[in-house]
C-alpha cells in the first residue's frame, strides 16, 4: 500500500489518486501502519503525550483605584499534547479584581479620559475632533461593545469606536443593584465580565435574541449563576436577574 498517495476506486472501477496522503495509523499490511507517508511497524508509532500547563504569568493591576483587573495566563505547552494525548484540564486564563478602593473622581470620568485621549487621532477623513463618553447601553448596544471605547463626538449626535478599539481593563461597563447584591460589570480584554458582591468574576456565555443572558454562566471560584426571573432595566430591554449558587 502507498502511504504517500491515497487512491480511491471510482464507480467505474478505476483507481484514482485523490491528491493527499493516507491518514496516520491506516493499516498498510503485515501488521504495519502508515506514519508520515511511510509504512512502518506498529512499534514505531510514538506513545501519546498528554498536555501539561506552563507556569502562570500575571499582569499588574490595570488601575490604581475603583477596581482594576489582574489577568493571569498559562499555556498548554509543557508539554503540548501530541500523538493523541489528552489536552490540559482547566482554564488557561483567570481574572480577579484589584485596588477596589474608590477613586476620588466619578467612574464616568475614567471613560471620559479614555475618549478625550483620542482627540489627536484623525478620523477616516483626516479630521480631528473632541470626544466624550457614550452611554452605549442606554442606546441599546450589546454589552461587549461598551468595552470597545465607544465615544460621542462633542456637540454632535454621532458616536464611534475610538482607538485602540478596546477600553482599559477594569473600566465599568454597567452597574445594576438587585435586592440581595450589587452586580458590577467590568471590561476585561475587550469583553464585559460580571463581578458580583462575592467578588467572583464570571464570563458571559453569550446573548440570545431577546437580550437575555444565557442561563448558567460559569464563574471563578466555582460559582454558577442562574436567571429565573425577568426584569426591565432602563431602556436596555428584558434582563434576567442573577441568582448566585455556590457549587463548591
């Protein structure tokens, strides 16, 4: 059997090459298998190597006050899984809040600073303008877009996503108080993440058509949140109230 070139029999009985090699591990006769285009004994196939995590690397806190974010990451390359080995188990990225002491200025000032800092960056027509924060959620934008540095053109009813197209980690993307706890949303790596009164940072699993967050978003520290009730919040539309359940 030719392990370099796979051939298949057509309906007319002709044997035609298909333009690529035979899949690794395909039997090629005499108790041998195809490996890297050659017919080799089974003993030549390497044993599976399971993946292992690298050490964690950690960023510094993204803000000095009012809640910044520390991101730590690891990579499944110590070793990388090969020859059918199992992938690494667990998360490769984790987030936690830091420097929760309130800033002296308002949270909105931080958004204004990020928008104002883009005044020297020309628009697509080569013109420069003054920019201020844009209340994206009240305009009906999906929450993640509130972390793309949406800014309002000063004196004009026009907004744009200003460079670098992502807000600083820890920028608030929404605050909402329920009867039992405060739900705070923060920008992390360009997406809007949930942080609750238990200081557990959760990830959205996505949106559905009615702007309701999907049930069961997974959280750090093994918290899970469910949404059994619907509430109207401002003019953003129906939002399901969170209910914390400790699954540890």
